[in-house]
C-alpha cells in the first residue's frame, strides 16, 4: 500500500510538471503571436517616411543585437570552460577518493602480496561513516547512535579508530556477541534434539560469557571444558559433553572435531575416528534427585592403561589413574597445534570480516585449500603469541587496511570477495537486526519459551543477541535465519535474503508500529526540515544524506502543502530508510 502511494506521488508529480510546462509554452506562444500581429498592423498604417525611419532604426538595433549576441556567446564559452573546470565528481558517502593501499599491519602486507600475484585491485578505503557502522555491527551486533556518529565523522585525530575499537571490545555488548557466536558452535539449546534443559543451557551460556568477560585465554577456556566433571546445573562447562544428540564417545569425538578443530568427523578415516573417540570412552553420566540434573564423571570401572594416538599421528601412553581427556586437552591447546589455532582464527576472521579463509569455515580438511594460506598461518601464530587473546585478535583484524576496505569492488567481484580485495556485503544476523530496529525505535521484543519446563521468560527489553538459550525464538528471528543449534554446523545460520523477509519489512504491522510509536523518531518529526533529514539518516543509516538525497527530499516537501508536511509523511520517510538495502546489510 505504501509502495503504491509513493509510485502514485511520483507519477502525479511528473504529470503535473508536464501540464504546467505545456500551459506555460502555450501562453508564451499566444503572447508572441498577438504581439506580431500588432506590429504588422502598425507597419501597414504608418506613412512611408516613418516606415523608412523605423527600418533604419531597426538596422541599428540589429547591429547592436549582433554585437551583444557575440559578447554573450563569448561569455557563455568562458562560463562553460569555468564550469567544466569546477565540475567535480560527487563524493561517495561510502568510500574515500584515494586509490592508495597503505599497510597498517602484517595482514595488509600478506593480502596485498596475494592480490598483486593474482592481478587483483583492492577496493578503496571505506568512509568513516561506513566504518563506524560496520565495526559496531561486526563486534557488538549494534549500530552507533546519532551523537556517536556525528562525533566520529567530525573527529580528525589519527588514533580515533583504535580508540573506537578499544571502547567496543571493552563493552558488555561485545561479550554478549561472542557468547552468541560460541553458543552456535557449542549447541547451547534447551530443547530437542540437544535437550540440555533450561537450567543447564543457561549455566553453559554463563560459563562462556564469564570466560569472555574476564578475557580468559581461549585455550584455557577450552581446556577447562574438555576435562570438566560435575553437575550440569552448577558447572556450566560440563554441558559441552551433554550438548549433543547422543552421549557416546563417538558423538563426543564428532563434536570435538567440528567445534574445536574445524573438521567434519564423517570425513575422517575409520582409524582416525576410533583413535579420537578413545580419549572419551571413560566418560559416564548419572542423574540426581533434582529434576533433570545430571552428573558428568570419569567412570572408575573403565580405568586401565591407555595408549592413544592424536590426530597428528603422535602417540601417548598413560597409567590407569590418568585421564585421557587431560592428555588430549593439553595436546589440542598447545601452541603450534596444526588444528586448534587455525580453526578458531578462521572462525573469528569469518565472524568479523564476513568471508572465511577456508570455506566452509568448519571443513578444514587438507583438500579444502585456504584462499590465502600465508594469512591463515600468520593469524594462527599471532593468536598464539597473544596467549590466545580473542580481543587482541579482533582488534588486529578490524584495524587493518583490508578490513577498512569499501564494499565496492574494483576487480572481478567473485575473486575480490574470495581473496579479500573488498569487504563482502551480507545480511545482518537475525538477532542483531531485530536489536538494531528496537534500538532506533526505542521499542522492545518479548522472549519466552514454554517448552521444556521450567518455563523461560525474559523481561521486556532483553537483547536477542544476549539470549542464552537457542530454543528461545520468535517468528522474526526464524524468518531471518537464526540457527536452530541442532548440529553446530555454520550452515544452520542463514543470512541469505528472501522475498518473505522483504515482505515482512515492507508490509508487517510489527515493523510499522515500531516506527510509528518511536519516541526518538517522533522527536525528529517535530524538528522537521534539515534537522529531521540529518537526524533520520544518522540514526538509521549512520551517515549524512548526499546532496542528491537532500534535494530530492526537499523537492517532494515543496510539492506538499503545509498541512501535508506532518508526522505521517515523516513516518513514511523513515519507513523507506528501514527498507533500503543499505540498512539491512553489513557493508
């Protein structure tokens, strides 16, 4: 309905313009004809000597007119030359004009060498407006507010990027964002088929959240999970051995390979599958008197001398009292391990940059070659040199020249995306998208789950990114690709656009009512004019409107009467910004 309204307005404007133009031309032509007939009549009635005098005067006038026309023509030529000199291509709101590629860190040097080898041209630097929006979404799943955007764009200090990134990495929103990411791969879900149950799911999520909030070494966080024992309600980390569809040693080994090593268990040889599963054969489970509580423990009846083989073909021999899981955890998290650091750095690069080095991100077998092996090796070593510090790795990536590239490619698009010659465009994650809409409109969503018991209900205003349980969802989150967390595969999250998503953004009362009731947008409506226009663009798209967009807005405003320039029209305008590709995509 709203789309038809805008189409109608457009054609009405074109039609009215044509009518006015036609009427003006007709009036001018009529006036010209009347004036000509009057002159002809006067000429026929005048005496011959007067006629002759007029002819002489006419010649003088013609001569004067000719000289004046020559001057005007010469002046026009000069003005045209000046205009051509002054004509400058309109500045893009998305990227800088500079073609230079100045390396900020070693990531840039490695990518630049690979691009040069392949004769690919990197994209230009993105604008500051694009950068502040991008880094907020990628690190925190939010966007900056109007004031933050204004200040960042106006700031000319060279260290503003590092200051911005440090503030985001120190925020609670970054911790929630990373907890959500790990929740996807560790299958934190209360309901079928994982069946953690709500208490355990929340305990597991709290363990991940606290580890990231405390900036604990990623290697230490994983080592604790692999050797954990105890109650699933009280020791959140033991749920690593419960968040799977079956609880035998083979299923555990499959989850370890996928989540921690980036490998598909089914692609391993039978011998390798058996060797990996052997490290977890002593694990056992028992229930307690508390409903759905379960104890994970190392079964003493299975304690025998253990001889095992790691995935890199190295071996280990253990006495009967030693836990094979401890040996595996130390081997896995050791610096230089060929699987561990590469698997997580590939994931974090993908989470932040949007395009993995090895694709799919969780299928890192030898035949699946990385797009840039040197980059993967470097990031893994850098991560190890920081003692597996997730924040330092994220900062290293987002401050690089490669990350700050525009999303507009300057070479073949597919190659540019694959080899990191451009920042890839992708739809914003479902959880982040609904949080951003609520942030701008000062609205809230209600999240609850009535299965399984105990019922889970969060207070209004809870962030979708912060939800601790994958079972808790809404129709919006499902429509926009929130993962089910059944398998831990990256492919469960779907960020591809669809017609249904478009229809929801355009037609649903869910989105329209948020815009209409927004206290912030209502305040902008009252300001009107340029203040409203700048405020709407800065709040929704995090940039100022271009001269063309500004001119179009005021042109439409002039078409309307003072009575028509009300909040309804402003709501329609804001609704249009919410429905543009620039809003819904990471770019």
